[in-house]
C-alpha cells in the first residue's frame, strides 16, 4: 500500500505576500507534508463585481469590501509562482496549485508544469472547466464538497471524455456518458483520478463531516478516495486515514489570528506537524489485515498465556480431574483448550508434583 499523500493547503493564507508564502513552504516541509498547495487565479476572471462573500468570509474579514476586492488582494503574481516553484524544488517538496480560471490553468500546465491538477469543489459542476483539466492529460484530484453522488458521476463522465476523446471532439452529454461507461474510460479514470470527500464549510461542523461517505464514493466508482478537511483540529483527517483515505488535504496557516478569509479554519504549524506524524503512525498501524501473532508479540506468548498445571501431587495412572488440575502461567505447557479432554477419563502417564506443567 502506498503511503498517504499529505497535501498541506496553504491556499491564500499568504495574504498576497511572497515572503509569507515562503514561510508557509518551510512549515509544510518541517511538518513532513508531501505537497504544499496554493491557489492560482485572476480575480477578474473568477468573480463578478457584484459577487457576495461567503458568510465565513464576512465573519473573518468583514463586509466592507467586495469578494472581488478581497480576492484581488490575495492574488500571487506569475513571477511569484515561479519563485515558489524553485523554492519548493530546493526544499524537496512538490509544488501544487489549484486553478480557478482557464488562464490560470494554462499557466500552471504550460509554464509551471505541475505534476497533477486539483479541481476544487466549487468547480465540480463547471463542466467546460473540468473538461479543460482532463484534456491536459494530467492526473486529477477531484474534491466533491457540496456535491450529490449524481453530480460526482456526471463530472467523472466529463473527465473520462476529456481523457479519451480527440481534442477536437465536440462535447455532448451523450458522449460524456458513453466515455464513462466504456472500458477504456473506466480504465483511465482508475489510473488518473482520485476523489476527495469534503464538507465545504469553514469550519465544517463535526456532525456534517460524514466520513462514511468515503465508503459510498469508493463503492460507487471504484476509484481511490481521499479526504479534504475543513474541520477544526486534526482528529478528522487522522480518522479518515483509518478509513483508508489515500490523500489528505488540510488548510494550514502561520497564525490563525492573522487577517484573511481562511486563517480561522486552518491549523497552525505545530498542529500540522502533529497531524502528519499521526497519519504516518495510523497508516503503519493499519497493517496488512492478516490476523496472526506479530513479531513483537511472539516473545510474549509463553509469558501471557497459561498452561495446564498439577494442582496437587498426581500419581502415575491416576485419572486427571478438576480437583488435581489447574491453569496457570507460563504458557509453555499444554494449552488449556484441551482441559476437558484430559478430565474426561485420561490418566497420568507419569507422576507430577504440585505446580508441575502437565506433559502428556
């Protein structure tokens, strides 16, 4: 089994500062994350001038500016992306960023040359944009917050079409469905797509996490399933690993008290490090599923288990019974599971003193 892929989601928690973005990379490296992920967008391509903020954004940043103005402040320049890419390479951590518009996607693929793509929950029903992702041919991580099972299926159909159809093919719902149902479509999905269960609220209420939906996604689509977490703390992503999540994505920040929309729903450096350490412990603890004594257990078998022991002195030829036998440690003698066999008429083949292990 491959190790869990841990994505440390810096997102926009750099507050538009490249210096802060570098610090976030350092935190992700120190925590042992596999990937540090940012967000790439042009605010003018992402929202209209009249678009409202989400309630959690209003609570975090107030309602004095529009969502457009807020996002404009959180943009990272293309030059900053190149610098971050080089910095990540020097720190031996993978750079990843989520694109929120076509221009940004093309930049990430053609110039930054990311190894994989992440489609955020909010873009799941944006089929033209999803198709653009698939037509790059890169592996895709698909977040499914706010989605029904049918919506996830529809998106996977678009992705299957994007992977296997010629680039000049005219998209249609019928062709999406044919691609999804085809053997080649299913094969390419299984090789290139990972689904992330997600609850899109910041922070996500514990009673709305529904980790069991991971099982539903796995049964429904037969694809690798992970978890993108927006809950407070680190308990839920660790639990998701116990449910065999193959990817964990978690927002982090330098300081939860910093101004900005996502800091309050993120974890701080020490928590990120603890989360990664805990994930590594849990994935080791999951094991191979075979129920056998482990190497470390073997030495304790004779110490912890018991054997059949002479309760009193027993003469040769004397029948064993419940009065002259008892069960005590160590476990190096005859197993107690044959106690009834011995006491059903079997006689001693030799003399035993009280306390001797029975050896018949």
